[in-house]
C-alpha cells in the first residue's frame, strides 16, 4: 500500500543536507521550471488536482488563481508549518528529513504566483526542527537556489523562517499572518481573503508544508503522473500519521482512496494488544469520530470522509481501543481547544470554557442528563458564529462523541443520580 | 451626497446609504442591530458576534452586520427565529462569566449588556458552574478604574488607545476566557483623552474614579451643552441632578458626538471641568465689602457707573455673542471704553493636534466678529485712563502673564460681575454674582469658526443672573438673547443671515471674512 513520492528521500541518511539531497535529485526541476511560463506552472498544478494538505483540502492551483491580476503590490507566500493539531505529525518529517524538497516547492510556487518574498511559519515548539530547516535555507542561499538570482536565473526569491511562539491558533492562516506581522496571533474576519488582502495588506498565498512539498514531483513528472495515485477527486499521495492504539504507530505515505480499516490493519498492524476497536479519529483531533461500523465503508479521501459526515483533515488518524473513556477523551479535547482559543470572539472565548466545566462536572459525578443536553446545545450555539473555525474544530468532534457515545456520558450522569440526591433548591 | 440603495430588512424595503455598514445604515432608518464592539469612531472589529444577521441567498448566510456594506437589493434577515436565537445565545455566552453586579455597578441604567438582556433575552441563567475570576477595581491610571470581570472584551478601549490617542497603553493579554484588558506593568494610561474609554465601554468595566458611586445614572438629567474648557467648543452632555433638599449639581460631562467639531470625544480636562461649575462659585452680592441683596448691588452698580468719569468695561472671551453684544451696547450707553483683553487665557504650547487648543476661551472669535478690541496695548492705555473698571467675568489672572498688572489694577476701582470667587475680584468695590455657562444659553464661535448654539442646562436654587439680564438691569435694551440678534445681524456681515434657533446641530461653519479673495 505504501508509496514513496514525498518520502522518497526520507530513508536516505542525511538527506536534509543539500549535498545529499542534491545527489538524489533535489532542485532538478528548476531547469524545467524556468523554461515554463508561470501560467503554465499554475495550469500544471491545477491539472494535478493537488488539494491543500493543511486540512481543508482546497485545490492548490485554484487558490493561486484567486490572486488579483495586474498587481501593483508585492505577492507573498506563507508556508504553514505550524502543525499543531493534535495527532498531526506529518509536516515535521518533511522539515527534518527533506527540507530541500519543500524549498524546491517554494521556488516553484513563487515562480508561478510571482512572489519574491516567502515566509516559512514554523511552530515555536519545533525547536530542533527549526535548526535543520534554517540550515537547509542557509545552504540553499549559499548554493544560489535562493537569493538574488535563483538557479542563476533572473528571478529573486528570499525566504524567511519565522518562528511562532507556541499557539495552535497561529496555524489558522490569517492569525499566522498577524503573527508574522508581529501582532498577537488572532484570526482576521474574512472577507477580505488573504489572496486579496493578506500579509502587510498585500495579496498572499498560504499553503501547507506538504502541499508545497508535493510540487517538485508534479512539475518533474507532470500532472498525469501525479493522478496515477489516489482517486479522481482526491489525487496523489498523503503522509498519514497513524497513532493511538495500534501495533505500529507511525508516519506512512499512502495514495489517497485506501480503505481505512485495511490501512489500520495492514499498514499500522491493527488494534494493539488484540483489543477491540471503539472508534477512529480520521484526520486530526478536530474531525468527527467514526464508529467501527461506520469505518467499514470509509476510504481515505476527501469525498468518502464527507459522505460519512466527517473530514479528511490533516491525515492524523487516531485509533481508539475499547478501553478508552470517551468522556475523558472529550475533556482532554475541549481542554486543548479552550486553551488555544485566541479569546477574540465571544462564543468561542466564553463557550469552550463553559463546555469544559460542564464535562468536568459530569466527570466529577455532579452532572445530570440536562448537562449532556446543554453540551449538545452549546455546540450548536457556538459553531459557525465565530470569527474563525477553531470553535468548530472543537464543537464538531464533541458533537460526534455526544451523538455516537451518549451512553458513556449518561453513565456519568446516572452515577450522580444514584449517588447523590439533587439538593438544589428550586 | 452618498448614493442611496434599496434593500430589504425582514422583507420590508428601505432606502439607505450605499456602502455604509449595516449597523449605521439601518440605524438611520430606525432599525437597531445589537452590537458591542462596533463603534463608529473605531470601526468594525467583528469580535462580539452580537450583530450577526442573515443575508438571504447570501454566501455565507450569516454575516456580522458591522462588516457588511449595504448593497442594492440585499435581503437582510433580522427578526427570523434563528437570528433572534443567535442574539439570545451570544448574550448568554457574554453573561456566562459576568458578575452581574448591576446593583453596585455604575453602568447600570445605561449598560448595553443590561439593555440587551432586557430586549433580547430575559431568560434565567443556566450557569451551573463557577465563573472565571479576574481582576477587580484596577487602577489603570488617568482616573480610569477597570473591572476585568465585567468586561465583554469588545476591545473598544484598546482600539481607542491605538487608533485615537496612538498611545497604545492598553492591550488584551491571555487567550480564551482568561483574556483580559491590561496595561503593561508600571505603564498606566498616560494621555489627555483617557476618560473617553469610560464613555465608549459598553458595560461597567471601565469606570471613572471621579464619578464612581456618586450617582445612579437614571436620576441624572442629561442636557446638551458645549464645553467651555477651550476654544474647540466640544459638544458635551451635562449630566446634572438636584437631590432632595439640595441644589442642582453637575455630576459629569460626557462627550456628545459632533462630527464637525469634536467627533466622538472630548479631552479629560474638559470632561472634569464640570467641577468648576459646581465649586467656588460667587453667590453673594457685595458692596464695599458688605453683603447686600442683589437689587441693592445693581443699584450701587448703576450709580457708580453714572458718576464715573471714564469707565472701562472688560469682557471675558468666554461670553456668548449675545452677552458681548449686550455689554457693547451698555458700554455705549454709559460712554465707557470696551475691551476683550484676555491673553491670560491662552496657554501657548498647551494644545495638541487633536482637540485641545492653546486658547482656553470659548468665544474669542466672537470678540473679533463684534469688533471688540482685545489688544493688550489698548487695554493698558484705556485702563491707565479709566477711573472705574467693570469686569464681566474676565479672569485676567487665569495664567500668570498679567502679574505685572496687579498694582495698576489694584489702584483702580473695580466692579466685578463674576460667576466664580477669584483672587482678582476680591478687592472689587462691588461684586455681582452671575451665571456660568451651564446656567445660561447662547451662541459662541469656536476657534475654527464654527458657530454653535447651546441652551441653559442647570437651574440653581438661587439661580444667578446671566450677564444679559444684568445689562438689562443697568438700563440696556437687550432683554433676552433673541433681542440681541437684529443688531448682531446688522453689524456683522458673516452673521447677517443667521437665525440662532436654526443653527444646525453640528454648528454652522462661518465663511471667514478674512479669507483672501482668490482669483479675479
Ligand atoms: C485553528 C486552525 C488551525 C490550523 N492549523 C494549521 C496548521 O497547523 N497547519 C496548516 O497547514 N494548516 C492549518 N490550518 C489551515 C490553514 O488555515 C490553511 O487553511 C492552510 O494552511 C492552507 O494551506 P493548504 O491550502 O495548502 O492546505 C488551520 C486552520 C485552523 C482553523
Ligand atoms: S473562534 Fe476562537 S480562535 Fe477563532 S477568532 Fe474566535 S475566539 Fe479566536
Ligand atoms: S456591566 Fe452592565 S450587566 Fe454588568 S454589572 Fe454592570 S450594569 Fe450589570
Ligand atoms: S473594558 Fe469595556 S471597552 Fe474595554 S474591552 Fe472591556 S468591555 Fe470593551
Ligand atoms: S458589532 Fe459586529 S461583531 Fe461586534
């Protein structure tokens, strides 16, 4: 099942060093790149059907084409390396194992969109990763792949590595831009969209590390070669991070469209310790959970996930075995999103904290059934009323647990009913 | 003139200004969209989510009205059940960590949160968990006291210090429901407009140490006025109240919007200048040191004027056009000299490039318009000559530039018509108490040449006489403000068409007669 497009050089020792990467084909697409026009590059990427790997799956070439034409302002690229969604650990492999693949992708993207200043926004906690990345950027500068004349051609490109300070919200594209600008990382209201008003009020493209890193293959081999992998609407390959209760957790590159359960069994060694499957988080903690029954028909692509009322997300698959306490899982989940809420808009700021307290109350045995109903209602009251979708990243999965595992919540509520009489005065 | 567009609100057609955000655009036609964070002076921030409205056939179907420009044919949904539910739900979330200590909160009675709760919710609280604890009674500097728990984090105050004063003392620290407004350690508010924050805060999170706990706002009578703190003439509300068995007192000034004059704000000094209206007032009539009745004082005033060889009348540059006109007429009647010398009320360098002016007089332009000489030279010359100085509330010692004048002033007999007890007036032979600007009405022209009308707001138990009234008692013909206008119109070209009662709310910008004629 596994393929090695993006991960081709991952197993090569020291492939993060320019010398090694180059010996294995890095930067070979540049000659071809500069024989093409930017429009041709953009068309090739559009034809490949590459979809954004940051979670939303928006077609990359189409996003680029939203840039206004005939600009009198600079265009910026921000590569999103914030990778902070729980259960997501794919971009870090690219950053440390093959950063030159990403830098090559940045050159391709910038050439296509007419950008001369790109930023790589890397999460603050990636302290060792950032060193490897910065070294790669420095090496690329020294070798003339970045700087005043990229690959000796008349094309300037400067790349700046910008470190975050440790906030999940800075992975949201407009909060990321605020953060680069030196402000508090808070999402902006949209519209305007960053392709029109982005970094320093200039048109800006934000792409995920993996989206960018997919470009060298597409350019070298053509859109059709990329479409050999994956499905019609979800072409290509993806780096899946499989974690949780499996025998062989890890990062695996797979073509899209593979059956979920088969991947868990064959690639990740199946549910560990011979235990039974309780549920699967398909694409990072913000995606609604799948029951074993639902998982049977799911394939790893955007369409199948949507058909099962969940999301492909970031490819971070978490396997939950029968011992998992769903209410505790939900407590953990809300804790994270509550802690990471930027606090800007009312429903998310006040609502997630309230939800967390209600779950804690249930866990303490002080909650009742009405608290479960309140939780469901709060999910509805918060979701899509906010500036950004961080709130939805919390309420969507929480709602799925409340719906699919309600009995576990009720067990906590019931405990209370039998243990303590209701002493509230009405 | 902005272009008008037709759009539909709840199916009903309205004509509004194109491109204006929906909150402002619909307000003009009497439709309220609830909001906390939007403020016309600060723009839209989009954080409170109280203004979410539906746009039928729109993508996305829910938008913040504050960020949505009015467009032709737009179908806005405000009273649909799902929109009302959002307003209700956002309020519930706004209140979930709110202390709801309205009984001891200064804002109660003029609190957006309280008002919206009454309009959009009225539901019982579902708070079954402990609220977040935050800072109380925090001294942020400049007399601003902050309650973090009452704060709805609309960021108006933060944006004010960034966009208006550009001093940036405030920020919001922390994330999630731990977010709170704060200053940098050891760096309190430090600007001359800080108390506007109290006005723009939609809730009781920002209070003024000056006003805190002094009066429940629903007792206050809120009259419109004009600040006399400097020549800007900022528009204010004069909030005053007569407590049982006590006198009518002013409790605060607040900024009143006038886009032609002061925009949305006023300076702190002006705001706090209401104290001067309450305090240190001259209430007794005195003749040669003895307290007498007002009528007796006026009688003495008249007879001294009658017998004076060469009286000189001195006007304050704070007087209204009508008062100035009346005094000018009286000066004529008694063959007195007339001066508006008031250089002492100019503090060079004190003003800024925003509202505060160097000139602390409210109507210096009025003196100019009425052709009243205000030069030091002519005042000095006339004073040397005079045997009686009649001072209409002109505090020559407002600043110390006239210190050298003291011996000369002391050597002259003086009649003081004054609203306040001041050093300058102590030695006056006759002291006639008079009203201050919150107690009379009239017109003044600010430093930018904007003519504004204001009305009497405060009525004291022992209501002092306006200068106009005093000139009448001295035999003048101007019996009220209106009676001054035929004469003013006749003698001042730029005022020749002015009907004071028809001066627009934002004032009338006078065409300056000094403006050089350009071209042929
Ligand atoms: C709360 C939040 C966190 C996000 N974090 C990340 C992230 O860590 N990395 C990322 O690539 N995209 C993240 N995204 C998605 C970005 O906003 C954006 O859609 C993406 O970077 C676009 O790149 P793509 O089109 O290549 O996927 C996040 C979105 C939200 C709402
Ligand atoms: S939804 Fe949450 S994270 Fe997003 S802007 Fe609002 S408060 Fe911030
Ligand atoms: S801010 Fe408003 S709602 Fe809150 S305590 Fe004060 S008056 Fe009551
Ligand atoms: S203190 Fe008032 S103005 Fe400032 S953020 Fe809080 S509620 Fe808004
Ligand atoms: S007024 Fe529109 S979001 Fe606050």
